[in-house]
C-alpha cells in the first residue's frame, strides 16, 4: 500500500506556550510527513508559566503502544523528546526496540537540562536510563549540558567548549550508538549561536547563525522536528541543520518584532507555508 512517510513523536502535548508536540506536529506536517503522536503527558501550559496543570500519561503509554503493534503500524522516523520518569524512558526503549526497522531513522533529543543544570524533574536514575537510548539512535541532538551529562563528564565552568573538545565529545557519543551527533545551541559571545555537527566517517562541520533575542520556549522542539523531517525526506544532515537554523532565526526576529514573552514560544504559524 502506497502511503506518506510517517514520524512517531514521543513527547508531551502542551496546550499553550508552543513547545514539545504542539510545535513538532505542525512543522513536520508542513514538510508533507504524517506526524503520529504518542503522548508522555498533557499540560495546560509548560512549566515556564507561574502555574500549570499536568496529566501524566505514563500508565497509558504502554497500552497505546501495544495497540499500534496490533494495528501493524510502521514508521519512517521516530523522535523522542521530554520524558518525565525512568519508567517512561524504559517504555520508550521498548518502543524503539520494536518499531525501529530497517530504514527507520531514530532521533533522540535528550531534553535533560541547560546552562550546566539538569531540570528539576531529572534524577540520577533517569540520567542513567537516558544513556541507554543512545544505543537505539541514529541521531542525537544534545545541548552542551546534555552532552556532558550523557557522557558523565563535568560541564565547562565558563559554559564554552573548543571545537576539539566538542569533537571528542561527539565521537564518544557516536561510539555509544548514533552515527550522527549535533551539539546544539552553543553560544559564541553575544553575537552568534553555533551547531556542531559530527558524522561518523565524514568528520565535523560547524554551522553558525546570528543570535536573535534571548531564550525562548520551543526552539529545541522546532529544531528537532525540522531536522528529523528533513532527514526522513532524504536531505543531508548538514542541509537539515542549516534549514532548521535559518527557519528558526527568521521566526525569532518576528517574535522580537511582536515583543512576544519568552514563554509564548515561536510564532511559527506565519511562516509555515515557507517550510518545505
């Protein structure tokens, strides 16, 4: 049976704040790929708001997954995002073991922390479990904090790492599973952001974009979605990362123009028709 390409999204669904699945689904759909959600939790707003309501979906993830098995579903890509417990990480590992077939691209976005600190929900047990997902991944997209945590090495005191250090980290991450590694969102002073790309057997590449505004919710989710969809569509890792970085920079400029609060996320809706 002929069909569109499909990507399974394992992430939370947040009603307001433009992050996680709420960002990934429309961006991937705009790139003509069917997006298939497996929720880890449902939130009213993300945790960057003064208060939030959350419905944990852990107990329903496995029956949900089993029904996909019963219906014989197959996926061209699988993307994992924020996971709320060690139990959820174990469920995701089982999901990847079953649904990753020949030709299925698995991208793990290890949403664990930033600026040298883990998110409050992350425990030492979760960090150990998250490292196990590397064995299933074709691509992993950590920021510097997450790369250090996955490798069990100290975060640099100044929050910066030289390209030689980044290459060593990327090679070590790759040795644990993924042939492709992108260490994302690396700040170079106040002027630019760089993404450090490593492909096993091909070497490294550094892509820079001008820094626009401050931190904003959903940027990592948008980056992961665009890169994943581009790769499933047959593009190279370099062109996929470049497409994501340029698209997000454009939206960040628009967010600054709108004077949008950081926790309102990326106003990507205005630009969806430009994403191919």
